C-alpha cells in the first residue's frame, strides 16, 4: 500500500481522505451552491454518494491515477473541503487539479486565481510544492471552486 503525506501550512492542513470523512462530505456536498459550481457533483446529492466517492478516490490513489486530500483549517481541524489531483499522466508529467470548499469557506482567501488552469509539472516543482502554494496564498476567487 502506498503512503500519502499530510501537508501543513501556517493556515491549513491537507491530509489524506479517509472513510471517516464520508459524513462531512455528504453534508457539505448536499448544498446546492456546491453542485452549482462543480459539474461532477449532482444536486440533490444522492444518499450514500459520499461513501462511493471516498471509495473511488482511495482506489484511484492505489492505482496512481489520483490523490485526494481533505482540506482543514489548521487551528479548528474542521472539514473545509476536498482537493484532488486526478487524471495523473506520469508519462507527460501532467494532471488535473480540482477542489471544492464548503460554502462557509468561500471568500476567505483559500483559493488562488492561477490555479484555475490545468497545469503540468515540468520537473522543477513537485505536486506537494504546488499544493503548498495553493494553501499559503491569501487570495480568493469569492467562490469555492476553480
């Protein structure tokens, strides 16, 4: 089994997604505003979908196709959302970055405008560095999506 790191910054913790996060995901993803910003999240969010989502994400990590983190505010250690790197293509050193934040986290400076783009790792930066840059930047899009 692969080991996934936890990334800590001065404001956030990005930790591995687990089945214990299912109820938080189910609750937050059920809010209509989340579905309005994420094409991959339906509304109404089906009962039990969070558990299926977590299982898919964990399987994707095991196969090397994705890596998912729960976003928590460091001092409250409360669930804020999910960030994932998916569709990882090692051959071309590229992947897609996707995240969503709980509605109550919108407009608080947890996102960065340049993260809107799909980007590739050209060997000079690691994914850990890219995620740390996102977590450290006090810029905001005003919404919890890319």
